[in-house]
């Protein structure tokens, strides 16, 4: 998460130190963009610092506390991604589409959150795919490996595993690349 924090700081410093950038965003017609920028920057900072601190500490030994921490980690990643997407559209003027950019780890983390929560059961799955139900138990694991229970029509119950720390590390590289695009666009628009 330190690379995301570093790129976030680079965006902040450039924004604060560039008169042209400041003038553009402070014009009355750009209030919504200015609010989107600042809101995203604060959410990005808080979610990233929280994730960084938790990763260095790890999940609690108490399974109920670890369970709540897991959902906090997954939600913080979603908040972080949403913040990056908002910065992207605010600075680049176009939507960041993770699928089009082949951000595999980014999408996998988002999907993992939904899978482990047991939803959506059919919302995003084609009708021809079998019905699936999942459950995230209390003793799920840690950053080295998490396990959840999954029942699938025609297959039965399985216990898929995910190397969460490695997945988050791969996602960090993808997220950093998006932030670098934002920095480069800031420099292009307001040299």
C-alpha cells in the first residue's frame, strides 16, 4: 500500500503546487469536479493508510474480531478503488474500466468481496451457470490464505482458497498504474 500512498501524495503535491491546476478547479463552473477531487483524495488516503496498517499488523487472533476486520479490509479496498475511479474521471475525463484495462487483480478482489458475502447469487451470473451459494466463516485464515465455503448446484460443497496477501500485492501494482496515469494527465494538462 505504500506505493499507492506515494502516488496519492504525488498527485496531492502536484495539485497543490500548480497554479494553473488550482485556477481551473477553483473556477465556479468546476465546483463539482473540485469536490470530487478532494473527497476522493481523502477517501483514498484513509482507506490506504488503514489497509497498510492492518496488513503490517495482520488479522486478530479472536475469530469474531478477525471476521469483522476481513470485511473492513474488503470494504476499504472497494472504497480505495472507487476513489481511484473518481480521480480518474475527474482528471482524465473518462471512466476507468477495469475490464477493458485488464485489471485482473482489481476485479478479482471486487468479486471476492461479493462472493464471500454470499451475494449476488444470480445478479451477475448468466442463467446457464449453476446456482452458487457461499459462506465466509469465522476461522477463514489470514493474509497468507483465506478459505470460504461454497455450495454449487450439481457439484456440492467445496472450500476454495485465496492467497489474499499476494492478490492484494498484485492489485497494488494495478492501482498504482492508474494513479500514474492520473499524475501524467495532471502534468500534461497543467505543465
